[in-house]
C-alpha cells in the first residue's frame, strides 16, 4: 500500500527523492509497465542515473502476492 500512488505516475512526471544525506534528487518518468514477477529485465541498470520502482499489481488485488508487478522507470534530471 505504501507504493500504491505509483499508479498515478506517467511519462514526463517528476519524482523527487531525498537521500539520507539530505540531498534532493529529481527523476523524470520515462515509462511504466506491467511485468511478470519473475521478469528481472526491468532491473537492468542502463546508466547510473536510472531509477526503477516496482510494486505489486493490480493495485486493488484482494490477495497479496499476485504474479504481476507495476514498474516505473525514470532517469535523473540534470
């Protein structure tokens, strides 16, 4: 449930994260998609500036542990 708001992100949206050292880093969403839970291709790190967020899908599933995942891929904003 903590990551349920990821459903509202789409290409072009900005995600702002605060690192443990207090520095704020911004990322622009490049893509969202649904994948099978064993699809590890979304974890490939194309560049050091990529952020990949993954949560369960569908968002309103009655039982946890579905075979699908919602993936948000974003690139660091310079």
